C-alpha cells in the first residue's frame, strides 16, 4: 500500500455547543485525490482548517506528509498549499503581486517566484488581469488566483475547500480542468465539495461526511452502488396517475420510489441503463399513465444522504456567494 | 538562513505589502498628514494670540504637544488597520504559509513607525513655516524625534493588542477618540499644567503623555533633556515590555480559534 500523505484519526472539534468534528477519520494515499462530500455545516471547512494547521483539534491526531499538524505546524506548512472556501487574497495587491508575495513567503528565490508566477498566470488565463488589483476580479478569477497561490511552491499536498462553490458553469468547468491537471501531476489532493458530480468526476475516492463524521467511504462507483446509481425520473400529467406510475417504477428500479406530489414527480434508483427507458415507457403506456417527461439523472447529494442516513441532508445545499 | 534573518525578510515583505496598500489608498495617510497640519495651523493661529506661556512663543511651545498627540493617534490607529486585516481572509493565507508568523505584526508596527516619521517630518516643516523655532539644536532635536518614535512604537503594540480583541474596526475609532483625546487635553500639550485646577494638574503632571511632551519640548527648545526625559523613556519602555508580548499572545489567540 502507498503511504498516507494525509491521515486523520478521531478528530474532534467543538465551537461552543456545536460539534463541528465528532471523531473524523480520513486518509489519502500519495498521489491520489480524496473528495470530501457533505452538505453545508457537515464539518468540511473545520476539517481542512485542522489539517492545514489553522486551528487545533480538541482531540484526535492528524498528520500531513507524516508530520503531526499540532506538534510541528511550521514543518507541515512547508509541504502544503491551501485554497480555502473564501479566497485568501490581498484585495489591494495585483494578481501578480499576490503570487510573488506568497512565493517569497514560501521562501522561494525571487527569480523562481517570478518565473512560476508568470507561468501560473498564463496557465490560469489571468494574463490580462495580472497587473490589476484583485478587488477588480470576478469570483472565478479570484478562485483561480487563489489556487495559483496554493500551487506556487509546488507543494506535495494540496487542500481545496469547495473550489467551485459560487462559480458559474463556465468557471466550474475551467476549475475542473485545472484540478484534473493537478491530479495527473501526481500531487496528493484533498478536496471538499457539496456536489456529487464534482467528486465523481475528479476524485479517486470519496468520503461522505455528516455531522463531523465519515458516514460512507469508497470509490465513486462503490458509493453509487450503495446509493443505487442513477435515478429514473418521470413527471405525470395528472396527480391521479401517481399511484400507478409508482407501481411501474418500483418494479423496474432497485429500491423504493420517491414521490413529490406537488411536482407530480416519481423517482426511483436504477442499477442498469439498458432497456430500462423503453420498458418504462411501454409499461407506463399499458398502465394508461400519461407522462409529461421522463429521463435519467444522477443522484443529488440529498438523495445520497437519504440513502445513507435515511433522512435528508439537514441544511439546505445552496450556492453561497 | 537563520530564524532571525527569516523573520527580517518576512517583516520586510509585510512592510512592502503595507506600503502598496498606502500607495493604492492614499487616504490611509490622512491621519498623519492632513490632520496634524490642521492642528498646527488651527492652534497656532486661533489660540496663539489668546494663550500666554512663559518664556517662549506659543507656536514653539505648542509643537511638542501636537507632535506627541499625532504620534499617539497614529500608534493606536495600528489597531484599526490590524482589525481590518483580521476581518479578511488574508491572515488565513499567512497562517498556512511557512513564514515567520510574528512578522505579520512587526510588519504592521514598523510600517506605522514609518507613518509616524512622515507625520513628524510634515509637522516639523509646517511648524517652522508658522513660527516654530527648534532652538535646542540638531542633536537634541533628533533625540526628541527618537523619543517620540519610541513612544509611538510602544503604543502601536497596545494597538496590536486592541486590534486583536475587537471585532468591529469602526467601533475602535470611537474608543480611541474617547481615550486619547482627553489624555492629550489633560496634559501639557496645549497649555501649561499650572493653569489647571490643582487636582487635574496633579494628574496631568504625572501621566505619560505630559512626560513625553515635556521631554520633547525641553530637547527641541533648550537642548536639555530636562527632568521628564528619564520617566518618559521608562514609561515608553514599560508600555513596550507589557504590550508587545500581550499583543502577540492576543493575536495568536484570535487567529487560532
Ligand atoms: N468559528 C466557528 N465558530 C462557531 N461555530 C463554527 C465555527 N466554525 C464552524 N462552526 C460550526 O461548525 C459546523 C461545521 O462547520 P463547517 O466546518 O464550516 O462546515 P462545512 O464547511 O461543511 O459547511 C457548523 O455548524 C458551523 O456553524
Ligand atoms: Mg465550508
């Protein structure tokens, strides 16, 4: 087995009465990406802050690159790059000045810092804005620059806390490409997200966390098997058909169906694609159900939670600004 | 490189950052440029004719008071600048970097020392234009400036402590005014303390601002340190010895929560 570049055992952290971390265990093998998936308030940011030496855990133990984060924070800091949930940039400095400052504070030689900063600006498509103060940047540009700051010293371990939350679809795609590049370069990466699709796409392994604890762990396909893969979803044109539609779908799916009455919608988890759609249409038709819309979609984080915990994710999973 | 040279190079990096801030938002310098100029002009022109002080011209008497008042405000203003920084994400970035963590604070207080020096230079020039005559000579004048900067530097560290505790930088401004203003008025800044009621003069004569002002006044006008110089230095060093470790401790406590 490759060695764990990030390891957390039994981490606890409370803020007053809130148990942000309640016995969190994580490990990330060298050169892999772990996606930490959880709704708002699950403890993702707190976990990242403990692992990046920003706060001390109340109990438990964590190492990064084999070094204890509580006992030797300074040593850990030489080996990590962090892009937090909110970009940690100096608003009055230009993009280039931000990168140079961070590079020099990582103890890079000034010349090396400049070369790398220029290369990152090029790669992250910030060329036109490099000499403008960051306060003029869009959300996507800030996130890219923040990622640049995390990468400038080419540290072996990178932490990204919700790198795409709040980005528009285009910004999200370009961030995904940059992260996928990192993965190919052999960097060890821990990334948090609220989007199953994002974890599925980028991570080798996924840890689902809830109330400061890991509730499921495995590869994306393990997890999908556990939560029943894709969803077949239909919308009927009259609520009267809901009962019949439900019977048909349950016969085809791999679990109980889920009905949203107001929206005249029925959903069921399916394990295989092949022929399911045609069978569904045929059987709905012979049952006399009039269908407005039918199709497959990936399970949402809410559904993952429902399958794993038997209850919906407590806090709304929304886009933060 | 050793720990000390890392600390030094990180501090220089932080000063560079603060200077870029000043370059991009010159308003950050108003408190050490425009305000003291106004004070010099208002006091010397408006009160100059009405207030009589023994032996010297009022403007020459006044300057030591204005110098120290401005330095005190500038020093405490450190708290506002630090509290502003703490509200933004940049401190998190610094704390995840393998830099000397105390350089964030030393960078701040040294930048504010530069601000104070600028303030003194401007006031000195404006003061000379309206009648300030530093007849004490060059070396005593330099010693006076050194003492003021030491006092300001010590107050900067009190500012670090305050800025690390307070959550709302705007609220700090009010507190600073409420504390520093009365202290400058109940001192020898604008009038000799002998003109105050006895009980007030008792306090005014013993509080550190009066001591620093009297020492600066004596050095710039007569060239002699005078009886206030030693207590003024002791007060400044005392403030520094207490507020520096306290400031570092409060800052660490705030940022590791
Ligand atoms: N500094 C703090 N003070 C008080 N409560 C906090 C603090 N940081 C986080 N929390 C609480 O801890 C829980 C976990 O928060 P967080 O780690 O930010 O979750 P996530 O990043 O998954 O949204 C939440 O209930 C949050 O309100
Ligand atoms: Mg978070």
